[in-house]
C-alpha cells in the first residue's frame, strides 16, 4: 500500500465552500481511480489548515494518478481558496491497523 498526503492551508472564509467541493466533486472522482482505496480529510476551520490522505493499492497506482494530471486538476479546482501553496508527499505504508 501507498499513501499520498496533501497538506493544505485554505482561506478561512472559504472553508465551508472548500469542504463542499471536496465532498461533492473530488471524493466521487477519486473513487473511480484505479487502485484507489480510501481518502481521509482532516482539518481545522479556525486555522484553515488541513490534510488529505489518500490510500492506494500500490505506489504505481498513486504514480499513475499523479502522472496522468488528474491529481493536479483536482488540486487546481481550489486555487482561489488556498492561503498557501499545497504540499504533497508520498510514502509506502509501513503499518496499517484498524481498531
């Protein structure tokens, strides 16, 4: 498994709009990506800081998603809402346990 972590800082006055856009546009489209397994979005409205974690079956699936330009298109849908440029990191999953 592989995870991508997208660190976000949104304009606080656009927070609710950004959440609605994630829920209505991005999540449904992510579900259609080959190898996609799960997405978790966490954040704080007061600071505008958030992180989107996506889980993929393999690093290859995440790379295909990234290389296709799809990830960039999703990220750019929020350009007017960012307080700061998003940062993306990717990691192989070392441990996964659900309690």
